[in-house]
C-alpha cells in the first residue's frame, strides 16, 4: 500500500490527539442514591486500586504500540475462537437440541430472578423481598399484620403493597411453596431482620446449596422451616440446618436422595434446643406392639 | 535487494508488529550488505517505567542460555508398518501422517499431569466451542492416582484467604461446584455428585493475629464472601464444645464453605474431558526437545536472534519405550513433581531467564482419622486452631479427621507415603484436645498421607507463561489449597491459551516472573 510519509505522520498525530482528547474528558455524574433508603446493607466496596498492589512484570522487550491509522481497525481480542464458538453453539442432535432448549429455559429463569440492586436500594430489603416474592406467586406476611399478602391472580398489579420505602413493614413470614426459586433468586431474600417463618414446600430447584444459603442468612432468626417435597435436598443439607439455633419446627418429607435421614434428625434434636421435627418416622410403631402369637 | 525472508509485513518498516513472530521459522539469508539497517543500537537505552531491582537488571542484560535438553530420536514406527512402507503401501500406515494409530505423535496443547489441575484445564480448553479443533493430550503417569495429591486431599473449600485473587478463585470454585452436575454431564454421561458438606470453616486467632483477621475479613466481605466475626463469648455460645482459652477472635464462614469429595470432582472433569475428545496417555515425561527458532530483525525494535523453542516431549511408556509428542503449547500441571519435570525443560538449568527453577517440591502431610464419642457432634465446621492444627467431622458416626502442618525442621521425608503416628501423639492430639475437651477420649482409627505441591518461594500457585519458553505455561505450586481453585485456574489457563490474557480473574501477580524478580506474594497467615 503506497502512502506518503507526510500523510502517515499526519495520521499518527491525529491518533495521538484523539487519544489525548478522550483521556481528559469530564467524568460522568455519579447517580445519587435514593435518600429514602436508610439501611446501609452490604454495598460492594470497590476492590483496592491497582496502584496499591505491587504487580511485578518483566519489562516488555517487544513493544507493541500501535501508532498508525490502521490501528483503528485492529483489536486485542482473538476472534478466531469466538467464530468457532458461534458456529458450534447448537449441536443438531436430539441430545444437543434438548440441551440448547434447557439452557434457554434456565437462562430465562435466571434473568427473571436475578438480584436487582436498585430495587433493594429504593424499597429497602424487606419490601423488595415482598415485591419479589408476591410478583412470582408467593405470599408474604408482615410483622404486626395478620393477613397474607398475595398477588391477585387476575391482575398484574400488587395493590396491597406500598410502592415506597415504609419503615414499619417488616417481613415476618414468607410462603414460597411451589415457586420456581433458584439459588440466585434467594439472593433477593437477604437482609431481612425478622424472618421467622419460611416455607419452601414443593420447590423443585431447592438443593443443599440453597439450604446452605438460607441457614447462613437466617441462622439467628428463623423459627419455622418447611422443606417438604424438595427433591434435590440430601441429608447433608438437612444437617447444615444445625446452624440455625432458634429453629423450633422443621417439617420434612419427600426427600428421595436423603440417606440416613433419621440419624441426622436425631442428631439435630440433640443439638438444637427447641426443635420439633415433623414428618419423620423413627421407627415403625406397629413393631412395638406385642405380637399376636404371644397373646 | 532483500535481506530477510519475504513476507508482506517485512516490506513495510513503518508498521510496528502486532503479532508474535516467535513461532515462525525463517531462513534468513543476506544478499547484500549495503541495505539500510533500522536497528536501535545507537539510540539511548530505554529505561523501563517499572522499578527493576539491580540484580534482576543484570539478569535481563545478560544472555539467556538454554542448555541442550534431549537428543532428537526418530519416532517409533511399528515394524509391520515399516515393512508396508518399504513395499510402497502408504496411507493409513504412512509414518509421515500425523495421528499415528498406535500412539499420538502430535497435539496442539500438551498437559503434563492428569490430576485435578490437568483435567480441569483439559475440560476448559475443549468445552470452548464444542469441537473447536484443538487437539489436547494429557500425559499422566499413574491413572489409578495412587500417589496423586488430589485424591488424598481433605477436600476443603473456603474463601478465607488474604489475597484477593485467592478469594475470587475460591468463590468461583464454589459456583462451579454448585453447577458441576450440569456442566460436567453429557450424552450418556451423568454429572458428578461432589457431596458438598456446607459446614463452614472456623479460623481462631489470638490477640496477636486479631488485627490480621479483621483486615482479611474486610477484604473477604468486600469481594462477596459471607464471613462472620465472632468474639470469644459469642464463639462459646455458638459452639459450646469449644474451649476459648487464648482465643481473641474467630471468623466463621457462613456460606459456600465446607468440604467436598475430590475424587468425584476429578472423575467428573476427566470423564467429561474424555467425552469431548481429550486423549489421556499413560506415560512418564523424560525429556524435552528444542528447536532453534530465529526471531527476525524488526526495525525499531531489535536485532535478529535465535532462541530455543520447546517443540517436542519425550515420554516413556510402561514397557520402557520412549515415544515423542510434538506440541504447540505445553502446560505444567504435574503437582508435586512439577519442579523435577520443569528441570527437564531447562527451567533452572540455564542462565538469564532460565536460571531460576520452578520452586515446587513435594512435601508430605499426614491426616489422621479418629473416633470421639464425646466430640462436637453435627455442628462442627472445619476448625483451624491458633497452633495450625485443624479438624473436621467425618460422616455421622462420631468420626473426625485432623492434621497439622509441621514446622520447617520437622518436615518428614518424601520418599514414600508411610504415616508417622508419633506425630499425632506429640503434635496433633494435644492441640485438638486442648481446644475441644471432648477430644480427650478418642481412639485413633486410621491415617493416610499425601504430598502437597509445596511452593517453597511463597506457598501460592504459579499460574502463567514462562518468560523465555513462551509456549510453556504453569498451573502448579498451590501448597495445599489447589483443589478448590482448580476450576478457576483451568479457566484462567484457557483464557491465556485462547485469548492471550486473563479475562475474568487477573492472576498476573501469580506469574513465574515473581520468582525471577524475587518478589514473593505471601498469604498472611493467622497466628
């Protein structure tokens, strides 16, 4: 490609000038967080700046600076592997198609339940959880009230929940039975100070990791937990409920993968002071009755 | 005329080079002597902006010499195939074809070591784009894993580190374990059940170590880990079986911490890698071959020179035969033996950038299993005492597993995996019995030992490319916490190989460069 030296210098200088312009541009204004939210729940602190950490790098022997006009078209990413990824994204076999379909469904579920920081900042954690659960078919009861708040099946709006932060609304009970809650969705249910009653009956996606999250989050306040018919829960998840020291009632049932369930429950009854476990049959009562032959 | 091989870029000296020329071989012949040379010999020396210590500058200025590594050997050809060639029948039996039916003779990426790191890297490399055409071979000496660190590990998963890279890697490890059943499943292949026990880690600190614990806790929570600090009183309330003498502060992991089964994760990675087409070769690495590669002169950058590029590995099969495998990139994931095998590549035997050896050596650690009827019971996290001893519950029958890292002058020999029971009586049991009065009445049931891939430099992983052998990557030296970081390290190596840089977690601080520059990156241990 024939290009004159003066034209090339002009391009180089233009590129340098363009770069220097963008580096001194004014910063965008930082969005002001709502003044209503008073609870300073865990905001992500910025990780320490790179200059503070001593990163030792060998000085580069081959300097790869692009100072030509053609640099505008070059890129640092390797597009070769991306092309192959896109080409091979869907495998057109029965298994592959089913896999792709499952991936789409999971992605849809994840996107519908992802944690939205702005919602929690605006409404406060308790009301944000209430909105999240009621919109997806759950029920919520607040401290001091007797009625369960639920979504009207006909309409899309939640009329009985306030749309702004109100301090007196504290969630005391949450009924999530038969909801399709996933692990990432449980992140919406954090920072509730007074949660005492929780029902996850019939939720198909609840497994040991979700129970770990629940017992880590509500270890100090939960008193009633119902995990009937959560098929993925094993005895390790139920054993991790030993972290909840105030648990009074635990309802089990329908865990095909939980082996040694009776032993775990006996050990839980040793550790947790006020626990009552319902749904567990420790021994067959009929064996305790005297047999017919003796009489 | 032209004083270099003719390629399009060479004819445009004003373009700075944007691609790596090192992997291309040129034959350079000079036709005339009077062409202008664009070298920077007479320019002023460029001072690097990063502070370079003086002894390191001397290393850089000095020449890097790679000693001769292994003699080239002719590839093994089966005698029947040889006779076919003599007869002139070619095709499937042609020795010149790649993909030798009896032994793979070339690959794109060679992974030395088939433990958790090697299998994880193989999985990540192949799962990018399904049939992405990458040919990956894993060379594993012992497919029954009798002496591998992975399967002998206690299997802990924790986020309580003091370096942000370690914390992020463990967080991703937990996320990967949660999704492992789905990710590592395939057609006809069921994903592994990693059997995660979500009971947390409990670190105890004396008065001296409390400040460090608080600083670590701040960093951990800022990166998303859920850790709770407990004072001595709260600790006693939460765990009534503990004796809080000397404990000032404790940190308990609330979420994503516990222990899991390393064998099932290893099998999960390995089976999925096999399903995706990775070849596992049962052989021992015995040597590397290099090839003198000429780096042509680049105007404005430097003169031409030649360097020894790693091209081929020699492996010994179980019957003593030595075969060769050509590779384009090689990943060192050999665990405890990594230092020894890296020496075969010249790392540590040359001068300049090859002077420093990989500081990874095997260190033996014991794990003891005992029965304690009056032990803590169900709510027992993996407790790490102020003395360095640790213990955790094993199963539901009152069994516990304990161990301790010995001090420098008590290091056991690494010749075999025999267990020293006096270490338990003298070092481990007194510590755990002091901390948990219920452990005074115990019965030792069994014990085993395994090797740490111990990084003698700073006890953290070495992850990155070697500065001289630019097609040689490291993923080793994790000194006991490698298992939980394996998914993240596999992904990091995949990014390095396929993209050229780290995309998700920036592990540039863990590169081999820090060994040459003598800048260790220590994990701040709690006292």
